C-alpha cells in the first residue's frame, strides 16, 4: 500500500468521526440553552428573593403554608400563620414565593 492511499483513508475516517459527533454536540448545546441555562437563572432569582425577605412579608412555603415573616436568621425564617398567630420555623429554601409587593424607589 502506498502512502497516499493510507493518508486518504485516514482523512476519510476523520471526516466520518466528525460527522458522527456533530449530533451529539448539537444535543449538548440544545440542553444547555433550553434546560440548564434557564434553570440556573431561575435558581438565582429564587435565591435573591429569599435573601431579600423582610419582616412583615407575606410568603408561601413549598408545602403551601401561607404566613407572615416574623423573623429572619441565617438559614431559617419564622412565619406567623392563622388566626391564632401560631409561629412556625422553616428553612429559607422552603420559601417558594413572596406575595408582598415592594416599591424599589
């Protein structure tokens, strides 16, 4: 076998390998832009909301408990619920939504 035939077969196999990996690369790019990146943005938004909790804010937990923030510590929040003013201590990560609208003026 001569040298040109060997080089031609190697370049063909390299092109075939490239064509084989293109769909895999496209799938990875798709997952990044349509799944991973939006989820990271939402996680940052949720973390910012939890860090900006103030006393008196009305919040909803992941379990569906609605209450008013009574105190905020490093990683826990005490919320006041119901008509009998019972207090519940929950982790900050369990706060799903802040229902209070703040004016950012």
